[in-house]
């Protein structure tokens, strides 16, 4: 009987590890296809300075990563039940995302549902007055409509978290520059 070399044993262990990892990703995608991420930032401004950047269509395009246009389908001021189309450019592709406001407290909270061919996402943004500044909290919960995207969802959550961080820093810059 032939003895297996150390090299062969290591290779078998590596192949087994890769197979188990792939199975794990598919199992995670099947059992829990959603991912969540969140971000926070403090801005030296008042809530009345910050709120328009969260709800005004033109101001949103100035700081939200990838957002090219926001079209309010109902006209008028943003409120619960308002619907918009958000045009985003992501990795060179243009996406049309339906957005519906599902919770709205003027100057404090906005919650929306994003529906697109590629995914469904709920987003909640809170602003809280602190000593001479505002803290913005952003939370997202997303489910992709494609099994392979769900398999890779942790990677997409990581990339979305990076994009969120870039957006929040851009928001802070816009508000603090316009306020000075």
C-alpha cells in the first residue's frame, strides 16, 4: 500500500476546504439571502441644514454615490407614500430603482423601499441633534434577486458599506462647505 506524501495530504485538505467554503456560501445564500450594513457620521450643522440634503432630489445627487437623477413621480413635497425613480450608475450600468417612502417624520426620519430588477432594499435614515452637531444614522437591509448575487452578498455588502462611507463623507463636506 502506497503512503500519501505530505503534499498530497495538503492538497486534499485544500480542495476539501474550497468545496466546503463554496457549499457554505450557497447554503448562506439559500438560508439567509439578505445582507445588512449601516453607517454613521456626525456633522457640524443643525437638523434644518442637514434635512434638505436627505429629501431634496437635486441635493441627493450631489452626495449619494452613483445617483444621477431622482424623479419625484407624485410631485410636491416628500411625505409618506411618495414615490420616485432613482437613476443610478453602478459599475458602468445604469439602473432604474423604484423608491417608495414608507416612514417619514419631517426633520428626523425617512425610511424607503428600493425595488429594482436586481434587488429589493429597505433603507432607514435617522438624524439626531447632539451638542452643536447632528448625527446621521443610515441602515440598509438588501436582498438580491439572483442566486449568484446572494452567494456573493457579503462581498456586495462590503462594497455597499464602502460606497455608503464615501457618500456620508461627501454629505458632510457639502453641508459644512455650504454652511460656512
